[in-house]
């Protein structure tokens, strides 16, 4: 059984008055299914610039907070 057939089988088991939830979920999922687009000149330029700026060094969130003089407690206020 294909995935599509299984989905249709499951939908058939849902009462009509509850199908609005399924429709809403499917619409949400559908909006996430975006085809991959090849990068244009602007994208390629931004990627190149980011690669130049990124030296591969990472910093933890705690270190970033400390660098700016903050702690986790400061974020909760």
C-alpha cells in the first residue's frame, strides 16, 4: 500500500465533522513543501561573503552572554 493510499484510508476513518482539522494540517504541510531553488547572483554573493567572515570558530551561548556582560538570570528579567 502506498503512502497516499494509507493517508486516504485514514481519512476515510475520520468523521466528517472532524475533517476540518485534517484539512488545516494538510494546508500547513503543503505550505512547507517548497521546491529547492538554485541560488541567484545575490545568494551566491551572500554565501561567499559569509564564508569569508566565518573563520570556523564557535562560541558557546554562555561565552556570548559573558562577552556582553550578561548571565542567564539577566535574560529572565
